[in-house]
C-alpha cells in the first residue's frame, strides 16, 4: 500500500466512476484499476462493487475512506514541511483555537506573518470538549482557549489575551429587545442551549449564571454549534445565552444581544502552550504574543 494508491482510492470514492477518476489523476483507466486491484490484494478485501453501470463502496471501503483521507493529508503536510526545511525556510507551528478567540488569534497572526513570513502556521478551530482533550494530549503548539481549560500545575504556561462576557440572545423583534434585561420575565420563554457534551465549561458557566439569578431555562432545543444557536434564535425559535464574541464571529443580523452584568458572566481567554516546548518557531510566536497582550496591554502572565 502506498500513498498514490490511497489517493486513487479516494478519487474513485468521490466520483464513483473509474473513468472520471482516471481522468482527474491523469492515468489511463486500466492503470488506475490495476492500482486499486493491488490495494485490495494488499488489504485482503474488496473496496468497490463494480458493474457495467455503477460503482459503489463496499462496507470495507467505507471504513477505509476516513483513514485514507487522514493518511494522505498527513503525508502531504509532512512533504510540505520537509520541502520547506530542505529549502532552508522557516519553521512550523500548530494552533488550536476556539472561535470566540478569533480576534486575538487574528491579531497575533497579522504581526507574526510580517515578522516571520517563512514560518508556516496550521490552524484548527475546535469546540470546547475537543479542545480540552487536545490540551491534555499536547497535540498542538498553542491553544487559544478559556482559562478554565488550562490544566493546573507546571505542564502549561499561559498569558491572558482578552475577556469576554455572556449575553442574552433573542430575536430582534422580541418584545424585550428594547427593554432592560429581566430574568424574571424569561421563565416561559423557549430556550436554545449549548450542549454540555460539546462545551462543558461554557455549559457550566451558563448554568451558574442562570442559577445565581433564579432563572431555570425552559430548554426546547440543544445544539453543539454556536452558529446553529444563532440561526435558531434569529428564526424566532427561542432565546439563548452565549459568549458575546460569538455575535462578532457569526452572522447575526436578526438577533439582539443584551450583556449580562456580573463577574460570574465574564470569561477570561488565554493563549496556552507547553512549558517544555523546544520548537524555536513557537518561542518566536510567544515573544510576539507577549508584546501584544502583555507589554502593550499590561496584562499579567503566569509564565
């Protein structure tokens, strides 16, 4: 099994047509068929069901497809980085970020790309639970996240980037849209919630804010994506409580936002990294971030 065979397999799985797949990869149809036959022999299973009129994936083929995509993607990234290394170009850093950290991330990248244009940066936007797992695994060089997600101890260092706040989101034509926020008036409102399984720290923060104000949400819908929450609120399906930064990231023309006052509604965001990092490019990124978030803004850094 080689990378080319997996690429051909992916192309056929996408097109379900050997002739079209061969055209896309620049091979003759007998040649691409031969490569697939060799791949099937190597794996000991049939990947496609072929007939004169149609091609479909077998169950084994469907199981292989996501692994093949991941393997090819990793191989291409590795080849790209090695090519940069051989050409004497800069290093490489990886970043995982919450969408609510987009503004802080953008500010860092704008400065960093000017100072170090030859250093490549891979970015992945992740949700709360996924990012918690990735932090514990040390999968990335950097994490733009909330302070509560950073493990205690000496494994990670971090600097504060910005603060955000929770806000009540409601349709713009809601009767309370132009009135002061009153949780007592919300008891019968349909509530659209962020799922606990996908965003445990945000879910907990929202739950605590509601409890402290004597408000029990009447949950009618639950989503694991913030944009789905905003879409539902804007469509009139209910109200919600979300981080204010989300309103600046996702389209929300039909949604009105009311900031929730109180220290318990404030969320502190940070840039975190492993204390033991030896990546020279990562150290340069830390210096840039310190200049932005500490030297310029006067924030405190724990490491």
